[in-house]
C-alpha cells in the first residue's frame, strides 16, 4: 500500500487518525502497531511473518544486552550482540543478495564449463530499513545509551511504524526511545502541524516526480548505439530531479504522518542540491542513512581518529556498503565507490571546506552539482555498459537531437515542470521548506502552507483519482 494510493488516503489514514484521536491515550502505540502490521501485510503479504520473526528475536534480546553488574567485562552481552546483529544481517543478505551472489558464481562457473543454479528470491519491501532499525535498537541498548523496551506493543510501534517502515527515514532507537511512552497531550495540534508537511510531500511526489517519470524512462531506455548528447543530458537531469522530489516527498509525507501520530521523526533532506562540496551533499542527502552509517560503522571502525590512511579506508568501506545497501547490482556498487572516492579526494586536498570567496563558492557548487548528476547516471542505469555509454555521450556534444520515443515523452507540460524543478539547484541552502512549513508562523510560511493545502493538494488529489501516480522509487531498496 502506497502513501499516494486511494486506499491509503481515503480509508486507511483517516481510520488510523480517528482511532488515535477518539481512543484513550494509552491505546496509541497499540493502534499504531496493529495498523502498521496491517499496512505491511497489504503491501508485502506473507513477508509480514519474516518481519514478525525478526521483531521477536530482537525484542527478546534487548533486556539481555543492557549493562549488568553480573557481567563486568561484558563478554556475555558482546556475544549476544554479535549473534543478534549477525542474524539481522544474515536475513538481509539472504533475501536481498542471494540472487546476485549466485548469478556471479554461475557466471564464473560458466567460464569453466560448469553450471550453478541461480537463486530467485523476491525482496521483501522495507527489509533494508527495518533491519537497520533492529540493529540500531540492540546496539544502543548494548552501549547503555537507552534502556530496552519491556512492552512488546511499544517495540512493535517503533519497528513497524508505517510512516517509516517501507522507505525511512531510518530512525535510530536513541532518537525515538523517549517518545514511545504515551505521554503526549495536544493531539489536534500534532495533526495541524503534520498535515501541511504531509501535503507538501504529496505534491512533490504526484505533481513533479511522477510527471518527470515517463521522460526519465524514455531517455534511459534509449539503446547505447542510439544515445545522443541531448537525450543523455535531459535523462540525467530529469532523473536527478525526479529522485529528489520522489524521495524527499516520501520523507516529508513520513515526517508529517509521524507528527500527526505524535512522533517527531528525524529530518532526511536539507536542500542537498545547494551543497558546495560532496561532503556537504552527504550531510544533506538521505541524512538518516548517513547518520546511521556514521554511528554504527564509520565511528566503530575508528572514524578519523587514527590518521589519514585509516580515515580514507573507513570512508571507502562505508560507501561500498552504502552502494550495496541500495541494491544488489554493480551499478550501485560503482555509485557508492564513486562518491567514496570523491570524499577521499576532497579530504586529501582540503576541498571539503567551504571556499572563502563568493565566486569560488558558485563554481564549487556548480561542480558539485555536475558530479552528483554524473553519479545518478550509474544509480539509474540498468547496467554499467549503459551508464558508461550515457556518460560518454554527455561528455561529447553532437547535434543529433532526440529519438522518437524521447520526443513523444518530452511534452510542453514536462518541459515546464523540468524548468521549475531546476530551481532546487539555485535556491539558497536555508531555510529548508519542510521544517519551515511545519513549524514556522511567518507570513511566507503561512502563504506557502495555504498554497500547498489548496491549489497543490487539490491538483494532487485529481492526479491520484485519475490513477496517474507510481510507486515511490525507494520502495525497491
């Protein structure tokens, strides 16, 4: 079930909100847990039992991981942590990467005249996200940063909470532990603050991202031998914008939904295309993923505390994992290595610092934008050959125009939306629209809130009613 489906908007969401409003406050987490498991079952079917199995293991392990005077050296707790995290990672590896791994083994075996069966497993939606939530839960307890939950309903509300279950933001346990006790009061105020944020995300997704989708698909479907300079650049820029408005739109909807339910979920985007460096880009793009890898991989590996060489090693490890986390394809691995290499280069030559003069900032911002666009070509392409061919055409101008399929998809409406969406490359880094819309009472924020909730929301509702919407791009991860 998608946030932009009529089933969710007209039936599921109103039912959950009404239940939260009219039922006793102590029922909130139970309503969220039951509703979230129903939400996941509608979308994933029998995979809900895999989710429930992982939840049971991690919930039971929680109290065993808390610091104890009976385990002075932490040996028992460490063993339990290793076992639980290994199980969580194994579930992710089997369901998400077994097919890719057996394909590579089969390819090698074929070179030597042998054959190996290839596993074909359907990837459960949201598995990358709820696996990271489970790991965050047990590690934060092990570190003594938060106490284990004794109430299984509260635990289910955290892990399965439908706003963030399928595509984030990735909510570290420490960020939400203090919110799980059912102590909130101003429920109507929460809905009044969260709904405009949800509406903003809905407009981003349906009006901009979904409108650019057919153009992106047409450009990336062009065979390598028919690719042109214009097709390559339009496809790359359109996908850069589609992905941002799709994923940041989902994040706005998730944060708005969480607020309506009484939770403050972490921000996930902060104008990433306004970044001056790649380092800054990763502080603004998918911020919850960056924070997760920082806290649970980069810092435990040593971070930047043991010299330049180990810092570069740790950065490379993190971005190899970041690439593969997105999917079991070589294109994602190359994309992760590409960004890891850019970060290493910036640190090595001191380019991760903001330039002192305005004109240097403009040049660096333009360069960063171009590097990000090139990276998204790897991220979107079906294979490495197609990605390299497309980038090659982006670097060599020609005058061949578009192919027939691209011309048909490149309508006047999409041209207008493409040009309007390009404004994200030129807007200042602050203020960020989502938090401004949710909390500010300034006149510009009020005008934006009124526009989003009248014209924007009406147009988005018409698009949804006519069936012109598509699944969120990050559902596949």
